[in-house]
C-alpha cells in the first residue's frame, strides 16, 4: 500500500510532464494535417497571399465538391474507388495466399518443403523496386496495363504475411491437428474450422497493415496506369500538381489529400481492438 | 466395443528403432494401462493404435478388422490428449459435437448426444463456455466428453491426468475408471505414473526401451515381477535390489543369509520391497539408518547395510519411527515369499 500511494504522489508531477510531452508531440505531428485541412477550406488567392491562414475558411463544401466530382484530371471519387479496390484486393489476396501457403508449409510434408519456405523467405529481402522492371515487362506482356488486375496481382504475394502466419501456425499445438484428425476432419476442413478461426486476430492485424500498404502504393500504380480513369489516389495527388504554366488548384489538392487519408483512418480505428489483440496476444 | 490385438508391432523413425515388437491381446471392455518411463515408446504405441503414427511392421486389429492403413476416424476410436487439445474458439458444446458434425449427423441427434454426455460428466452448466474459461479438471472432463459422444469401440488416453494437481488426479482417475466400466468400452491408457497404473488397470503393460517387460494384472506385476525393470518400476518406494548369490539353497548378500533359494549356485540380483522388510531384534540383515521420512501411517527409513557402506537399503515400516540419534541400527527379516530373485545377465525372474 505504501509503495502504491508513493506511486500516486509521484504521478502527480509526472502526469503533467508526460501529458505536456504527449500534447506537444501530437501538435507537432498534427500541424501539417491541420494546415492541409485549413487550405482545403479556403480559396486559392487566400492561400497564396501571406500570411497563410491558420483558421478554416468558408469554402469547405465547395472545394470538396469540386475535388470529389471533377478533380483536376479525374474526379477524386474515381481515384478513391480505384485505391479502395486495389488496397482491398491486395490485402485480401495477400491474406488468402499467405494463409494457404503457410498452412501448406506447416502442416504438409512434401518434397522440398524447406526449400520452398526459404525461397519464399528470401523474397522478403527483395523490395518491389528491385524487381519492378521485369514485373512491368510481364504485366505489359499480359496486357494488364491500366487494369485492376495489373494493379493488384504483382503485389498479391506476401512473404512477410506467409512468414507471420507460419510462425503463428507453429504455435498451434500439434495435438489440435491430431484431435481434428481423430474427429475425422480432412485437412481443408481442419483449416477452415480450426485454423482460420484461431487466426482471426492475426488476420485482422495483417489486414490493417496490408490495407495501408496497398493504399499507399505509389511507384507501381504510377508505372502501369497511364489512363487517368485508373489513377489511384496516392499517385493521383501528384498528378494534380501543375505542370508548366498551369495554376495549382491548391484548395482542391488539399481536399484530395484529406480525402485520401480518411479510408486508412477508418480501417485502423474500426479494427483497432482486433489489431492490437492480434499483435499483442495470440489466443490459444 | 471391440477387442484390440497387437501383433509384433514395430516402429522406427528413420534408423532409430523405438518399438521392438509388441504383442498384446486386449479383451473387449478391458482397461489396459501402458506404463513406463519417458521415452519408452508407450505414447508412440498408443498413437499407432490411434492411427496418428504409421506402423513400421506388425499388425493392429481393432475388432476383427486389420486397422494398419485406416485413417484415425475410420478406426472407431476416440482419444483424450495430454493437453486436452480442445478447440479454443469453440464452446464446450461445439467441442463435444465437432466429430459428430463432421460425420454429418442430424443436428437434433448431435444435440441429444452432447446433452447425454454432458449430463454424465456434470458439464451441463458449462456447455456454453469456452475452454479458456474452464479449470483444468473441467477441461479434462470436456475432453472425456468429446471422446464419449462418439460412442467409440476403443478409448485411447495419452497421459490425460498429468496436467492436474495431485488431489484432482486421484478424483479424476476414479471418475475415468467408473465411466469406462459403466460404458463398457475397451480402454488403452498411457501413463508414467505407476500409482495410476496400479489403481486403474485391469491389466497393465510395463514398457521399457521399446519392449513390453511384462503384461499382467497390477497385483501380478507387483507380486511376481517378471523382470528386474518391472520390479523396480512398479511399487513406491522402489524395490531394493542387492547384488547377491545363491549358495547351498540359501540366498546371501556377501555372507549374510537372507532366505532360502532354489536353483543353481551363482550370482543373482535379490529384490526386496521396502514394505516387506519387517523390523525384528535378532536378524541377519542389519541397517544403520541415516534418514527417516515419517508419512503418518508409515515411515520410510533410508540407510546402509551395517558393515557395508556402499549398499543402500530403504524400508517402509508401519507407524512412526523417528531418528533418536544421528543414526541408529535396526534389524530386518523378510518372509521367504517376499524374496524376488533375478538373473543378473538377462534381468529375468528366477524361481525362488
């Protein structure tokens, strides 16, 4: 008890200090986002005339409507939809493929099992950029430029996710697999009835990470989408920048940036509970 | 309901031979305990009966059918695992009904069977709980329940009580035995605990190093251990084993005559259970006791044979015997019927 009251006393001072630090940190990180938001609610002349406004203006609806419905090259709504399809496609695809391959590697004995595992593991060391030219060549050869399949398929295999699922499956006691065998479950039945539900939190955590990974893809969409109709939002922002003598529509660009941030935030916030559980404890 | 026959069962993992040929005839409804130290192959043997390990050579018959190549689910067996192996995301009800669900039984029938089993095991109030919300004993019961609902012909238990505390273990072993008797289902039960083996078994298989040292009723094994290993493994505290020799119809440790013995003169291993040493005033066997462990009803005395500092002896005497001094001397006799002799080379039992 004594020690506890001591801790509370100490916290009296510490509470202010830690909160002070945290609030400063949040302000520093939040400031650019705030500026973007302010810029998306004022008019172009107001932005370019110093000093820059720090309080929101009255053109919120107007700017966001312009951005969503007409944009600069293509309506932002289209780009948001493209990004959403790509991010979900990548996240779901990666999860399905890595779940299945991890299941194969952990639960089946087939010739070359370790070799396959190490081959998958090795690709962890190769970032997208290293193999981007051959990948482009292949995708172009299949005629998948400017298509969703072209956006999704080259990014759909994940060594990281396979590795994480493998590690998780290794912690599932062998006896569970044996019990399922005695109960008469075929391998895929065991996978669907036992392994999948047990991986629930891991899947959620990976979904969040992979969704954001997919959403934030920049280089790859930039390479393979030439048609503005297929632009994703993260690269689309860049495309909005003026080239030559055009005047930048900064309020619209800023509105687009804010819009681009919203879906990942929704995903993170809505899956936060599962996400944290998936990273912190594994249910066994 | 079925008998199980093992014919010259062998198992090797690569070049390592773990089971060297085991034969056993298990009658319908019998409770067989496979007992042995860790690494003796007892779990492997059970898993071969379950179909979780392949059989290197030999045959397993469950009922009258050869089961070597059958999948576990087709062998009509149910298994209770050491860590219970309950599906963590399923409720008790789902856990118990999972096998039936896979067998595509109608929902109402599954429900009825799960209810029956739950009633039998007093699990009814817990049916909606998840395994993590249960205590060790309750999990154990659920694992039993999962085995019972399938109405198998053979129960297989792989050290099911080793994760429970001592008191619960005593209770559960009675419950398991009672249940098995009520259901009349043949059971194979693996344990390393000789007390479980003694109390539960109709017959036990004492295993060591991949061979069956002895197959027999618990009292048979206790009273007439066929090998040196069985003699030392069954019984607590373990049997005293002395290097002795037979000379002119007498078995002697050095030159101390212990009792009558038939057979040829020559060296033997002499076994005497600690509880068969009887305290007496004028005895051939004298020990200086260094340690006393009073257990209440009886006392374990540890010491050395008087005059032979390198020959240890343990005795279990009824009543309380405290060490009055640092060490004291005590004399023992032993009934001729309680003398066990073993061949020092083969470890086989010799007639007394």
